[in-house]
């Protein structure tokens, strides 16, 4: 048995090191390496990705690429064509060598002589003076005199001119291009000819394909992006299409231009829609597993997207399950959990810009610090501003009846029993106005590669009789995404502040901030970066007035739908207090806690399935437990600091942000 284990270990080590790569034959050797010599003006890896000849992977389970002499001969021409597209007309493949790399293996070495690039000596745009509005909108061209004559920028310049014309009413304009390249002089003369034609306005709006839905409702959404009589702009057609699709009742939407009416100088707008089924029924089981909580549940949901006509939407959802904290094997708390919710919305309730929505929830749940029954009501007026903007003012009423708390949430309270700060008995009530505004410039909200997201949420807590808590709560957030070759660099930061207004006690526990978990600082489990108190034999989080956390993450592909990530997280929280400025303690950079980690992602249509391992970093170069930061504001009865595990594993659906 020992020998078998040793053999398996040796085989794994050899495979991990690449020693078990596949071997070919002398006639068809396996390509184990591909090197490009002399490549400086272009990205060598990007060039290699365009070729048929590829190097085999370094692991035994990777695909083995065999040498194909015919494909290699074509690759020589592909390399020269690749350079030509980028302005290097004199580039050539000088030599291709096959270097033996063992029995049945070969390394391909291709030497490239790049030569001098072709540069634009003269760039002329004829006819644009006929469209002064387009010329004013155009700005700098992608291709300019003195630059390398790259075909991509050559075509992009034509597209930029055509786009400026189309955006300023010249919908039937034509743009042609030509270039005279003189390889001997390494120069090119580029000419664009513009036939602007007449300037057009939007004409009448025609709608086709709808039967059960009122056409006026569709027309209202189109009018939010364009109006008959405005100067024609192709971009507005796309905006109108997005607005109609956002109604959520169509399987397909196309907004296109109709046949121009030369007599009136207008172009009609044609809206073609395909209605989708209005009713949806969902049912299925679910399982959630973290280091501090397991839960199993069943979900039943129903939605009608044209309830009583006029695009009213009515939906109900029921979820019933059982939860164990921290796990079924050593549960300290367990019990049934459930949620029943109903939601109603009316598009264009007041104007085509203002919708109305209402949501009512009843929930039974268990948390580390308490069990609860809750009733929550939200009345909202979502505003339709622009396709990328979200603005939702709302009124919210939340009632929590707490039980099984068995702990003093306010350590300074009398010792006669548990104290729930600013709650009447075991009932905590929050009633507040909220405004959420966000601008979403991401290219894809599920699998983002580029873009910017900015959000800001504000709550104003108010009293209802002798219940409630007066406070101001705000959470600004910034997310930035930038492609970095085949990878993506992602960054997020947010701040949370809860500011009591004229209150004498700490905020209710249900209103406080916590950090940690798969969507926050991943060096801690969910809500474990928080002030804690002792409950029996467990430490439970009770939250505080302030929060700061941030993440920088490198996301990269591995193979197929599998990807990976490297991340660095930071976070800090403030203590709970009635002092308005107490939240600012979270901003102290010297108190930030850091965690580094890595993760795996598997892409699905619903977002990536994510596995992350976060390891907290010590304050100094030491592996002793005392070198790792303790949980803020949390001590044992003898005054010793409490520390959480230095590593945390998270499994979830969707990216952290």
C-alpha cells in the first residue's frame, strides 16, 4: 500500500511538472513549444493566438497539438498578413526552425523581420463641409497624419465619420474610403469621400406585433427616447429599443428606421415586438452552505406581468426551509425559517417617467445573535431617467419581534437581563425614507469586463409614536472594471455610516452594519467582522455604526468556462453608539484589516459559481496568532482580545461585485 501511494504521488508530481506530456511520432511530433523571434511591434501572445500551430499544454491532461507542416506553411502567411493589417507591409517570416525536444516532440521557432511601418503622410476628408453639424460632433479621428497606417484605425475612422453623420440627422449619408500606399517610401495617402445628402427628422411611430398590450404604453416608452420632429439619430433607436424591452413582457423587440419620406423630410420609426407568456410559475429546492450556517429550503413563486392589463405586475413568493447554525453536525441553533412576499408594480403610474411599486414581506428567521419574526413594507416610486440611471425613492416600514437573544447587546446596560437598545421590549421598529441612485456603465452586469458603477443610498429614520429611531444612514459605493489583456482588473470600495439624530441610546441591532462574507471582506465569514458579544459558548455579531471595505481583484480565464481570481480585501467597522460621529472610527486607515486570497469561477448563464479562499494578513512578519488583528471592540471577560480564524472559505453564485 505504501509503495502504491508513493507511485501515485510520483506520477502526480511528474504530471504537475509536465513530465507526462503526450509524445508523437517522428512523422507527427507533438509541439511542446512555439517561440517568435524578432517580434517587438505587436503583442507576441496575441499573434500566436491567431495561428493554427499551437504549443501543447504543460500538463498531462492538456490537449496535445501535433505538428502539421501544411498548417505551419499557412501560418507564415498569417503572420505576414497580421503585420500588414497593423501597417507593417515589409514584415516577413525569415526562417522557421524545428528544434527537437525529445522523442516525438519538437519546438517551433519562427523568426520575423518586421521592417519599417507605413505611416500616414496625408489624410483628407472631402464633403464633410456639407454637414457642419456632423463635423462639429466628430472630434479627433482614430487615424491621424504621422501615425502608423493600421487597417483597424483606417476602418474605424470611416465608422466614426458615418456615426457622426447618422447622429446629427444625415441618416442616408454615404462615406467611402481609399488609400494609396507607397511601400518604397513607407507612406500612405488616405482619402474619405462624404456624400451627406439631406438632413432628416424622426417621423411617425408605427407599432407591430402586439395584441394584448396597449400600443399607447409602448409608444410612451419610445417617446422617452425620441420624438417625431427631432433630428434623426441612430443611437436613439437603440435607446428606444432598450426602454421597450425593459417593460419585461416581450420575448423580442426591434426598433428600426422605416422608408424615408422625402417629401416631408422624415424617417418613420418601426417598433416590432413579440409578446412573451405573461404568467410564470417557479418551483425548486435550494441548499445554502457556509462555515457558519447551513439551510435547506423549497421555493415557490408566481408572477403575472400584465395583471388586469396596462402592464401591471403582480408576483408572490414563498420559501420554507430549515436552518442550522453553524452546521447540522454541531448545531448551537436550529429551526424552521420561511418567507412569504407579494409585490405589485405599475409602470407609468403618474407619468411615463414615474412607476409605482409595493412589496410586503413576512419572514421567520434565525441569526447568530437572535431569532426573529418580521413584517416589512416598501412603497416605491421608481423613476425612469435614462437607460443607465436608476433612481428609486421609497417609504419603508420594518417590524422585528426578537427572541432567543439571551445576551446584552449593550454591555453598559444593567445586569438584570438582556437589553435591546431603542426597542420596545422585544419589538424593534424601523421606519424610514430611502433614496437609491445609481449609474451603471458596465458592459455586462453578470460577466463584467469593462465599465464603471457608482451608487449612493440614503435613509432618513423617523419616529412612529413611541416607536422608531431617528437617524441618517448613507452608503456610497464605487466599482471599476478594466480589461488587462486576457484578464480583468476589478476594484470596489464602499463606506457605510449610521448617524443617530437626537437619540440617547445605541441604534437597534437590526439597523447596524456588519462586514465579512463572500460579498464583503473575505478574510472573515459572513458578518464576523463586527463587534461581538458572548452568548452561551458562542460569539455572536451585533454590528456597529460604521463600515469601510474595499477589494481589488484580478479575474482571469483558465480553460473553457473555468476561471480564476486573485484578490486583496480590506475592511473595518465602528462600534455601536448614540454619538453622531462614532461611524468615523471606521475610516481610520491604521485599523484596516487585510486579507489576500484566490478563487475559482465557473461561468453559467445565471452568473459564475464562485469558490473563494481568503486569508487574513498579520500586522507584522509573524505566524503567531497574536500577530493577526483581533475582532474590533470584542473582549473576553478577563479583558483578552477575541480573534476569529485567519482563513475563510466561501461558496456562492455571482461575483463579489
